[in-house]
């Protein structure tokens, strides 16, 4: 496959975009850096995407099945994600059926000497082995990346412990990778007793080996995993997801929910979802710099908590009252308290847009970040 094929250009540009996003997330000037753990969590999902794309590229060396959402997200279609997950689960058994690399090399050399021809079937077996070895490592972006607790502290006002939890999902309709983080208070009596001291601080005598797979509360962890699986679709607004969490768990109190929507992604000659952007990107001299990655950060937070009510005949648990910014039409449409739209673009591509007089039209409403020489320049 030639180096300048559309396939190679797509993989080169998406890898460059993800590497650029990783640089941005680690930059102390980035908006997420002030929330260090959130940036750390998002970085993990960027690494998962990078690993997935590496696997898909190896897969193409022996199986010609790979489709991207050219007219919408610019990311692979959901079927590729499902197939990668299935291969991850079956990789060990399949690898056992393929000869070891050294044995394959010997067979290839012997085939060439005996038949004076290229051993295409053996080459495909080697490519499949390389693919399965990468997949077996398992650190890919699955349809659902289960929740993980990365921080535990105590709210001295409510005397409750709170968790910072994150999880990921690849949406099957929009073909977009989604990252969720949530700050959740837990009023479960046994958890409060175990984690909170009498003066409202975290009990440091309790060893918590962070990160913890799943919700920290073991009685609710499995149910919370199931909740994440049911409530991570892009079609659900953040306010709907937060309200569902508040309703489904009487002793969990979501104080803030954040969704990071990665994409759409634009690549010259590949994607078709914005003609204006595509026309300019195709004029970029270096194809490796002919791309644009966007993402949206959506936040919903609780403005107050309606206290629990206990009565003789009926009772109601505490419930959150979430703030939706109705003065902003886009925020109201998204069902969020606040949102940010970001765009990351190579310097050469930005110059092409600038020269074409398209920067204002393309980046209206976006915080724009230009990557150049391994550094990110923001607020241009």
C-alpha cells in the first residue's frame, strides 16, 4: 500500500491529531490542566484511542475491512469498535493457533527459496499475529470503558465523602468517543462511618489504593457500572444523565457531571462533513498537517439539594436541583450549565485558513489551539 494512499494519510493525520491533543492536555496553560485529575483522566482515553488506531492499522495489513464516518464524525464507524472489542476477548485463543514469529519467518524464508515467490499467506499470518498481540494488551477504546474512582475526599459542609469518577463510551449512532467525569457525594451510612472523621475530614487511617476500578462504594459498584452502560449515549443530555443518576441511587448525590465529546475530526481528502474546511485543508502542502480536530466540554452542576423528607406515611430521599443556563440557547439545547468548544489545528493548516479568509467563519464560537513544533499556542 503506497505511503500517500488515503488510508495512510488518514491514519497519519489522526495519530498527529491525537498526539497534539495529548500535548495540549499536558500543557499547564490548557483549560483542563487546572483540573489536573480531569486532564489526567481524558489523557487516558486519548491513549486508548491511539492504541485502537494502531490496532486498526495493523488489521488492515491482512483484512481489508475498515470504515470511517466520512460525512459526520470523521472517526471509525461503531462496527470497527465492536470488532476490535471482540478480537480483544478472543486474541489469546487465536494467537495459540498461529505459529510463533520465529517459526513464521523460517517458513517464509523456506517458501521463497523453494517456490521463488512471495509467501503472501504467511505474510498475512504474521500481520494477524502482530495485530492480535497489540489487541491482547487490552488498552483500547472499548464500546464502554467501565467507571474508575480516581479521587476521594470529604465535603465538610455535608459530612459526606465524595468521589471523582470517570468512564468512557464510543457512541454507536454518532460514531464519537465520549469521556465522562462525575463528582458524586455518597451518604451511605456505612461509607460515611468508614471514611469521615468526627471533625468532617477524610479518615487517613483507611487505606484507599487509588485508582479503584468501579465506584468506591462496593455495594453500589456493580449497579453503577450498569448505570454507565445504560446512560452514556450521546443522544442523552448531560442533565438527563445526571438526573437519572440522582433518581436511580438514593444515596448518591451527583454534584457535577462533565462530558467531553471528542470530534468531529476533519482530514483533507477523506472527510466530507464540512466543504468549506475540506476545500482549504486540501490546499495544505504537507498532507500530515491537513487536519482539524474539535471537541466539546459540557458541564452540568447542582445548584442546590432538596433535603430528604421523612414522614410516618411516606418519605423522599434528598434530590439535586441542576442548573441549566437558559440565557444561552446552545447551553439550553445541550441541557448543560456551561460548555466550551475547542479546535486544534496544525500551524500550516491554520495559515491556509487564514490566507483564505476563513478563520472567523470556521472558528466562530471555538477556543482555537495551534500546534507547532510540538507546542500548543492558544487564544489566537
